[in-house]
C-alpha cells in the first residue's frame, strides 16, 4: 500500500521549497502559467420553419380561372414574402448553429493541444524547481503531440460508446412526445437501464483517463514514452496495485472537493477576481503544486522506475540538443 501520510508530508515540504524558498514572483507567475495551461486538459420560437406551398397554390395565382387577368393582391404578396423571409431566417439560423458548433469544436481542439503542452511544462517546473516556459514547450513537443492525439482518439471512442445510448433514448422518447403521454412501466425500465449503462461507462472511462493523467503523463515525462505505452504502463499499475490506486483516486476526489470549496471562498473573498482565467490559477498555485507533488510522491512509491524526482536536469537551452532520456543519478 502507498504510504499516503508520507506522501502528504513530502508534498508539503516540496511545495514550500518550490514556491517559498526563496520566494520569486517571476518564477511564481511562470509556474502559474504552466499550471493554467495544464488545466485545459481536465447550452425557434418566433420563426416559422415551413414554406406553406399549399396555401400559396390554393390562395394565390391558381385561384384565377383561365382567361381571367390576375389582380395584384397586396395582402397575399406580403404573406408570401413573409414566408420566404422566414424560410431564409431558418436557413441562416441553421448556418449560424453549424458555424458555432465548428468553432466550439475548434476551441476544444485548441485547448486540448495547449493542455497537452501545459502538462509537461508544469511537470518540468515542479520537478526541476524552476519557472521555465519556452524550454519545456519546445523540448517535450513530441510527447505532447502524442498525448494530444491520444486524447482525440479517446474522445472518438467515448463518442462511439455513448452515441448508441443517446440514439436509443431518442427513439424511445419520440412515441411519448407524439402521443403526449408519460412512459409506462416497461419504458421506465428501459430508461433506467440506459441511465445505468451511461453511468457505468462514464465512471469507467473517467477512472481510466484519471489514472492515465495522474500516472501515465508523469511516466511519459520521466522515461520519454509516447502516450500509448505510457497508457498501458499506467493500466498495469492498476492491475498490480488495485487497492492502492482505488484509495488514491478516492483521496484525490476528496482533495478535488476541498480545492473546489477553497476556490469558491477565494472567489467570494476577492469579489470574483479569483474567478478570472490565470489570475485564479496564480492565487491557488500553492494548492495546485501541492496536489501535483502529492501525486508524484505516491507514484514514486511503486518503485524507482516510477520516481519522477530522479530525472536529470537538462541543459539550459534545447537548441541543438539531442533527445534527452532522463536517467536516475548515480548512487
């Protein structure tokens, strides 16, 4: 079992050394920026959607018999024009929705990419006790891109798992809306089964990605691994030390709740200034560094090959430096 008391004590001491011995405001802000980037990786009334061709045919030009000269009907013209404009409005709304969805998807990809870089920057600043930005940004490009691709693959797999559940739920809901009734006994059972299936899949997938983020990414950082071998190594840790990993996850959930409450208190105490992007991260930096140090200290207890604190400090500039393979220091 992991000695969590030792990990708590060690993380507290490491946090003090990194941030307060000595205190450096520039270093604090640089580590805060890396922590902020790393955090990226954690909702037609009034429109008629139909162009009423039947009314147009029955009440418009077809009402005139052969040989009659059609008369200009201002009311009918305004009605037809209104229908045409309404149809155009619906099309514009659909186009805006599609563009909005595309932009949201693009921002999700951007934040995921920045978060992948930020994970390695934050680890580098904590483990090597410095406030570097450009060096780890460039040096860990290969691992960060691999992590980004892995997260995209995981999102696709998650979507493929949850989409059938969503389709089945929609198909079950359509008769209820059409018949304006509440679900019966069998239908309620079906919705309960779908809800349980969704909950089970969500818990399993979130557990897997949480373990990979907490253990797999540090292994990528320490051993120069890409995402897939680091993922399987983290899953092997779960298989070999299931009890310790489960307790660790429960502790991290409790810590997460505590951090959320603390964030809310800071937000209220600073008149919502603490809720601003990056500003809130800088204010909460001691807590974020402490939590990350706690995770790394727990990981190190699985064996020397998992001890991220033993990486060597690379040269100051990555220009012209060959790929770096961290090794434990002699002795």
